[in-house]
C-alpha cells in the first residue's frame, strides 16, 4: 500500500518527453484495445450469425424430412431419422417436441390421437413407451414458437459452463397433414442445440494473436512516436528550459536558437524578445538603483532600513554621524536600538505612521524622526524604515522667531501683539469662571526730558532698566508687556483690585529705588480689576486702567490710582 502511494507521484517528476510518450502510448493502447475488442466482437458476431443461419437451414430441412417420413406412417423411420442428427459433431442435442413439451415418438400418445382422428389403425403402436418431458407446456419460448409459427433461438450455458445455442423451430402443418392433425397450424417444434465451444476456442486463439500483434504494434509505435516527439517537440522544449534555467541563474545574455515556423519557433522568438526586454529593464533598474544609492548616501538625513525579519540592510553615512554609531554597530544592535530604547521604537512602529512628526532628544541633539512599516501591495509588512533629521538648529531658530514675534526688541518684554492675545484669553477665562482679573498700566515720569537732556540712547537705557525692574517685580504667572513708547502694562490673572494695588506698589517702589546711570526714575500707575468694574471687553478694562494712570499723573506722579476713583 505504501509503495503504491509513493509510486504514483513519481509520474509528476518525469520529464515532459516521457510524459508525452506515456500519454500517447496510453491513448494508442486504448484505441487499439477498443479496435481489437470491436474486431473480436464482430468476428464473434459473424461466426454466431453464420452458425444461426446454418442451423436455420438445417432445421427447415429436418422439418421437411420429418414431414416426408410421417407421410409413410412409420414411427420407427422417424425415430431413426431424428437419431441420425444427434451424431453430427456440433449438434449436442436434437429432439422433436409436441405441444405439451414431451418428446415425440417416445410414446403412443400421438399415434393414438392420429388413429382416433382417422378412425382406423393407420400407425402401429410402439411396443415400449418412454415418457420424456423436455419443456413445460407453458414454457415461454415454446409458446412463442407455437404461437408465432417462427423459429425461436436463445443462448444459454450447460451445467459445465459451455456456451450453447438452441433453436425451437415449429413444424408447420401442410395440407397433406391436416387429415391426421386436424386444423392446427403446427404439429410441434424441433429442438436443435449446438455447442459454441469451437467458436469460443477459435475466438480465444484469435484474441491471443491479436494481443501479440497489439503489443508488437504498440512497441513499434512508441519507438517511432518517441523519436518524433524528441525531435519535433520535447527537444526544443528542453532547449527552452535550459535557456530559462540559465537566465534564472543570472545569465541574461542567454538566447534560444530554434529556427522553426511552428508554435515552438514562435515560443523561442518570444523568449528571446522577453530576455532582451529583461536585460533592458534590469539595466534601467541598475541605473535607478545607482541614482537612489547616490541620493541615500549623499542625503543629510539619516536613513536606516530593515528587511522583513528585522535585519538592518541599509545604513547611510548621515545616520552614522547623527547617531554617533558605526554602520556595523547599528546592524549588530538592530533597528529597535537606534535610540537605545527598543520599547519606544516598538511603540512608534505599532502606533505611528510615517506621516506623524516624532521629536526625539538624543545625545543633546533634537531629532525629527519618521518611523514606519514598509508594506507590499497586499498590506503585508516587508520591512521597516527610519528617517532621522537633525532639527536642533532649526528648532532654535523657530523659537527665536517665535520670541521675536512676541517680544519687544528693546526691552525684551512681550509686545502689543502678544499682550492682546493674553488679555483676550485671560479675560475670557475670568468671565467664564467668574474669577478676578486685573491689569496695571504705567508710564515713566518726565521721560521726554530724559530724551531731550541726555539723548535717545540714554532714553533707551532708561526704558531697558525700567522694563527689567518691572519684570522682576511681577509674580511668575503675571505677564509684563510694553504697551508702546514709555508705557507698560501688566496682566494679572486671579487678582482682585487689592491684590493689583499691592503688585503696583511693589513695582513703583522697585523703580523708585533704582538708579540708572546716576539718574533717578519714577513712574505713575493705574489699576483696573474685573469684576469690580462693570466691563464687558478687554478694551474697556485697559481704558479704565489708562484713565487711572492719568489720574496718578494729575495727582503729582509716582503713585498708584484705582480705576474706580478715576
């Protein structure tokens, strides 16, 4: 059983020539077996038809002979006549059977009926009787022969398995016989059985000869077909296969020389065209690969790529410089150890796409990192890639630009633009949460005199010193802004009027105690607070503080005024 399972798959490992020869051989064998079978069947059928015809002629002759003998009135002559046929070699059984299925001439039943019909002793009675029933009176074939008045034949086997052919031929009643047999159309049937063993033996011998001829013909056919197939089909196919194998091994200069005008010749031509196109495509890919390699190795960004199982396959020089690692170290440690934090890299790979911006601080430098899985057309991961940019200087410049856009260049305090943003944000929060919010405004007393007497440079110096003292006097969550010219504004979140007055007094005192290049400076301040004042906008709050400031100037300067008294 095991060998059977192993033998059948070996067919699939045969060379195509052997498969074709085997298929052709099987087809030819089947065709020749069918032809031989048809020939044997026709031969057998012809022999049987010939035997049937000869027996039909014989039974008709016997029937005529019996009629002539019966006219003599001698039963002994009839018995002797029928016994003669039993000695014919291919006749195995011969009997004359009456209507009731008994053999005729073996008893006196028919003689007595005829004598009674004729009313005289026409035929002598037999001295010894034998009652021999051959067929049942209702036997289907006997009834058919008697009713149709036609010969009935059928095939059957003897107890020893020998094929037999039996005829039941009706003995027709002629005009001369009606005197004895009344009005019946038939007087009985002739049962003639012949053996078909001679025909079977002849057919067996014929089949043996046919089988031997079949084997010889098949062998010659296989040899001729195999040679023709090798030359015209399998040889060129094997040549094509050889060329394909060489190409698969990298020999793209390989061509197949098959000069024919059939399908195999067309295959060879197409194969050579395909090989030429592959050479051109590979050359183009090699050029593009060289370009890409040049770009990757010349890029300022670090590039690290892995294959489908996580092995690092590409590290450009920029990656070595940015990470302060050699390519060998990166390859040895693996992709997840690029920043010495495999858990973080694994998280980036799982949760982030290449379009997301990752900022990573590494070796005191700021990197923008793009990490992604490389996927094929079916969405399957075939590798990973990391792009690393050093954005340390870029971020510093961004911060500087952001600072310059929100601060005053001379004093370093927040400018009017940033002041408006913070005012709007804090006032909205205070209104929403019903918490206190205050602003404080001041300007430098007699600042025009500083400019006129000591020049604009000294005026700028005074502005810078006042701004620094102002900034240092505020709390960490307060916002110091330059409102414009010599005017300044402080944003005081979570501060009511009393708290704002305290902050203002501290600012005023610190400026008063300050000496700028031997010069004393004072300031006048105004304070406004929400919700002590019934205001709805930041503009109203600033306007109230500004009015309070001018009240301080009118009161003699170097003082603080509440907006409610303005």
